[in-house]
């Protein structure tokens, strides 16, 4: 008899016109099911009080023989006791399958912490052994349950599960995790699994699919609760306490498990043998079902175990990856309940065949083409969760249809013993396949069935990256990080320009080389180092390409290469600080760069090469600019600049003769930053208002999304700006292109920040670079500008900006960033306590309301910062007594005759209310006579100041102030630079009161006059 025929016959018999179990005043309607599939209604006041038939010992034969020979068994089909059993089974499955469905969280944690040095296949054995023990040991648990009931089984099983997770928090080594999680936890799960399913079979027959479906939803719910809980606890309290919290939850679940899981059938007595009865495989229906369960279990736990790692390796953040597991288990909750309800009506085998087909369809239709697509991954997680949950929930009811309730434990545990070999091998094989070939090929081998995976290893045509299958990705897409990690050596030589880099290093005689990579390229760093060493060995052996290269430099000591991983500042800038820590002679900067001039070390820029579909770019260009005589500038991000000349030549051949294209130049302050213009004849074109080529008349076609600073700069210089987007590449901007109108709105928001600093009293200077040339002169210029505006400034050196760092300085009213022209712009500063602006914007903010005009060309960095005219003009003026006053206006040198007591009317004005800030703003300048003093005192008349230093702060040439014998720079600063000179006036022609040291201690009283008048 085939499974389909058996399913149809048996289901039709069991589903025709049965008396539904429903509660009533007198009792509960129950069913007596004979072993031919027929029922008769039996009514009683207590389902548990109905007599039960005992099984006569007969040799195992066919399934139909056993059914016809045994007397009917009473099945209550409901009642309080039955539903309490369902709830107890729910709690047991919550413990066992909740841990199974949370395996991806543990796998992801182990692979990055305790077991970081182990392969994915080795880590996979931990979870495979857990499942193996749960299912394999059940072959002994099932007969024990049939003979003695569940009481002692669930008691010991609950204890072992709680103990295994509690001890897991102390595990650091591979064998410790294997013993606690796999062996101890697997034993406990095996003792809970069979009784949880078997007890339901004792109370339900017709509605067994519905009842089992309700109980089995626990695995899906546990798979939602446990991952979300661990996701929150792991970064906060660590692994040890996270597992302890989980163990306490399992302990609470053990209470209803031990109270309410019970058996209705009487104890049979002593078992004749502890060995499994394999004679049940004589029934062809059962044998085929067991084989089908093996293959289903063999493939179903691979996605459940590796879904988090798959998402993390395809550019999904940690929260999104863990959320996928929760979504998968959420789908499993519905999948365990709904198909169980339908199975009682449509046939159990019919429904499980449909859900198995749905599982395969979701793997091939959603997971295989998903790649980096977050929507497809979410859809796969939900759909596969539904299908896999249905399969796991229907196994028990399908097997129960093939046996008697009294034999359920033996039949179920034997089938799961067969399936245990599938779970034992599937996860380790999947982990091993991840490392086959490249990363994408390995993941594809995991997704495809094993026969197709074998073909995959021999047929490269089948290893197309998953993200290229269903979604439309342009052919010129730069390689993703995972693809770069598995490029061939020849491809890496071309992408990272190994030959050119090695040649320039040898020609410069460099021996200590620092390689600076952005975060997205760090995975390639070790291989790049190896390729560079190979190239250097070729130079030394004389086998380099061409005689010129081989003789470029004499062979001396071997080069030493250092990887600069965690850069101090923005990735676009050269990190000379990190390079000097390793005493590097040269820095090789990879990826996109701001090209700002450095202050000390020479730099070799390698932008990396990325493919570009020229035909697609030309089609988009022609659609945007149908008029061939329109003045256009063609430019690209530095990572695509090598394609610009060829594209310009092709466009000029199509009639765009007036087209200008750009070339790279190291000039951040140029009209187009770091770009020069070239005409059709290859001659340089000068761009500027007075040169005849005004960018205001030109439209710019930019390939790849530019950095925001360049976007804002171009929007104030050109007629229009069109961006041809390219997929995000390693080191390139991944932000979507902003429209020309959007940049206008961004400029408006920048102007609003400028206005907030017009009334600032204290401005913080954030030094965000120590590598850009002339940064010290820029800092000095900013200090002079701020002082000339009558404001105070503080200079703070900071690495990478974040709101928490700046929140420590509550006195600062606003910040100006000293950095390169890209990093000086803080795009998302809504979370900062005070506004953060660029030096150009500060210059606008320091202007008077009458002079302030927002309409000039926007600029971001310090490269264009110059000496303020007012400060330069007043730098040589002196006061009447010869003191230097850089912040004093020229009209303040001599007091007008009509001034009364040396104080003019403007300086004596009361503070005014500012509607923009809602604060009282003082217009007086009481510190206008502030002396510009250095640690060495004032510069005397006729003497010239010393040559400006290249240090942020000069070390005094004499003994600095001390506090209790300890040198204190803070005390020295107060001693030499404080402006408070005691009570008096700010003007030098009036004397000030001196400060006298007062008494110390706690006052007990005061005397006025003689001691007798003490009060």
C-alpha cells in the first residue's frame, strides 16, 4: 500500500461524521476508535475514568494485522485533563525546540567569541550532536514511555536541560561546550521530546493534528523569545549571565511539564528488552515515512542554523540578522498550528507533502536569489519558517496515524532515530560547504541539494553570485566585500595596482611601508601584503616585468609592511599619526580620498579599479542632455576617474564637441576640488569667473554619488548637477544620490546653523586632523578671527566625532571643525548638543548682520582658511602705553573727546533680547583690552615676535607654576593668561585693586572693635 493510498483511506475513515468532542453539563463526548478506523460515541462524566484496553503481546507483523487483532482504545478527544496535557507538552517543546530554533544565535556568538579560531563545520557539530542526541536516544525513551509512563522521564529531562544551559555560561573551550550543550542538553531534550508528543496521542485521535499543532507552536514561540532575549542580553550582561537567565526560564517551564504531562494507559510491566524493535519497518508505509523524515530533517535545520551567519556575511547588520531568525520562528508558529488544523480535514500526509514542496520552493525561489536583498531575506525567513514549522509539527500526527496509541512512543522514537543521522550530518556538511571555493559558491552549495552541490563544484557556470539572479543589478557593479575576499591573485593585482605601487616604493627607496585601508577593504589587506612582498622579491631577484622595473632600486634589506587598520580620523584622510607609530617612510592609501596635502609623510594613492558599463552611462547621458551644444562637464568620483577620458571621447564622437572632462589634480581649493578641466584637444582649461569659463554656465554630469561636501560645493558653483548612480563599492560612498533641489534645502539648513552661532560667546575649535598641511596656521587664523569678534575660543583635539564626546563641554556654544574639506562637514548633527559648522561657515557667522551674505560659494575644509583682514590690520597696532592689542579696532586707539569717563555709549548698553535664541545678548566688550600674552610675557615695543612655531602650544622657557610641588600646566595658564586683575576697570589708565590672600578655615565668630564686643 502506498502512502498516498493509505493516507486517503485512513483519513476518510477517521473524518466521516464523527461525534465532535464538546463540553456539556453532564459530561464530555468521547470517541472509541477501533483499529480499522471506525468510531463509536461514548459519554461519561470523567474521561480519565473510562476503562482502557490493554495491549495483548503479539509478534510484530504488518500494520493492518496489529490493528485488526487489538481491541478498541478509548480516546477522550478533550476535557480539562487533556488540554492540561497539551499545555505541559507545550512547555516541554518550548524548552527543547526553543533551544534548537535559537541555534543560529549561539552559532553566531561562538564563531566570534569562544570558538573564533574554529571553522564553521567544527562549530556546526555542536548543534548537530544536540539534535542527534535528542532524536537518537529517543529510540530507548519511546519504549520506556510506553511501559512506565512519562513521570520520571520528564523529571530527569527537565533537570538536565536546565543544568546544561546553566553550565554553558562557564564554558570557554570547544570540548566544554560540546559536553554541556550537545551531550547534556541533548540527553535532557530526548527525555522530554518523546513524552511530550506521546502524551498528546493518548488523549486525542481525531483532533490529534489540531492538539499537536497547538503544542508544537512552542518551538516557534521559543525561537522568537530566546533570540530576542539573547540579542538584548549578550551585549549588556555578557554570555555567562545571558545563559543563566535562560536557564532560570527553563526552570520555570519545568514546573508545568512535571505537573501535567501524564499517560492514560496502564503500566505494562517490565520490558522484555531494551533494544529497539526494528520489525516495525516491515510495514512499507512506515518504512517509507521514516526515510522521508530522514531527508526532511537532513535539510531543514541548515537554514535554521546558518540564517544569521548568512545575513551577516551579506552586509546585513547584527540586529537585522538576529531579526531574521525571529521572523523565521514567527512564521513557524503559524506553520505549526494552521496546517495541523487542516490536516485533520484534508489528510495528514496530503498536507505534509504540500508543506515539504513549499519548503523546497522557498529555498530555490527566495533564499537562492536573495544575496544582499533584505526584502527577499525577510520573505524567505517568514515563508520557510511557515513551511518548516508545518513539517516538524506534522511528523508526529503522521506517524500516529500509522500505529496504535499504546505503541506511539516506540514508533515515533524509532522514526526520529533514523532522522537523527540526517541532523547529525547536515549542519557540519553545510558548514564545510561554506568554505568551498569563494564565499558565494560555498553559500550556494549549502542552499542547493547535495547532488546539485557536487555539480556546482565542477561547473563554474552554476556558481553565479546569488544577488545576480532575481534582482536587476547593473553589470558594472563594483565587487562586494565578500566577493573581494575571494578574488584570484591576478584580479587583486589589478584592483589594487600592485605593480605600480611596488615600483613607486622601490624607486623612492622606501623600506617601512604603512598600508591604510578603509574598513570595507580590510579583508583583502593580508593578501595585498603578500602580493606586495612577492613583487618586491621579483625586484630583488631581477625577474620583475621589464629591465627598467627590475633595476629601479638596488636590492638591500627587505621591506617591512604594516597594516594601518583602525585609523585615527576619517578614512578619506591619510593617517600620518598611525604611520609614525610604526616609523613608516611612506603611506599607501587605498580607496577614495580627499587628496588633501599632507604635512610630513609622502603618500601613494591607490583608488582601486572598478568596472563600469560605458554603454549604460552613455545612454543615461544622452537622455539627460539631448542638446549637443549644451555646455557640460563630465566628472566622476576618484574611484571611477580612470573611465572619464574614454567616456568623454565616446561622447564627443556622438556630437558633444563642447564637452569638458575632468582630470585629477592635488588642489582641494580649486574651483572644482581636486579637479582640472580638459577640452576636446586635450588642453587644460582654466576655470573661473575671470578666465572666460564660468561654471555657472555649465551643467555637471557626475558618475557615482559624490561625498556630501563636494555635492554642496558643486551646487553653489554650477548651473545644474546630474548624478549617474553606481552600486556601492568598497571605499566608495554608498549614499543614494541627492537631487540638485535637495542640496539647496541642505544649504538652507546649514545657514540656520550659522545663525545660531552669531550670538555664541564661546566657540570650540575641534582639531579633527593632524595630517593636513597647514592645519596649525588654520587653527591660529581661526583663533584670531574669533578673538577679533570679541568671543572666546577653546581648542580641543579629537579623533572621530560623536555627540558623547562633545556633550562634556557644556560651556561651548558652537563648534568649528578643523579638518579636510570632506570631513569638516558633519552631515547628521541633529544629535549633537551644539551646532557643528565648517571654517567657511564660521567666517559667515562672525560677520555683522549688515555684512553677512549667504550666497557665496560654499566650502568645507581648512584649505581655504586665510588670515582675517581685521586681525592682520590690527596686529601691528598698540595701545597708548605700548601694549599689543590684536582684537582692538583702529577707531578704539584714541578715545573721542566727547567720551565721558572713557566709556562710550555703545559699550555701556544693556543686554538685548534676541528673538532668534530667546536669550539676553550683551553687545558690550569688556574684554576688548585683553592682553595677548605668551608664556614668556608681553613683547616689548620695538621687538618683533618670534617665528611662528609648528606646535599647538609652546612649552615655556622658564619654570611653570606648580601645585604642591607638582608642575601644573593649568595653574601656569591661569597665572600667565588670566585677564582678571582685581576690582577696577578694563582700561589701562586706571589702577586696579590688588588681590590679597584672606584667612582660611571655618569662621566661628566676628569681632567689631575690641575683643569684648565679640558677637
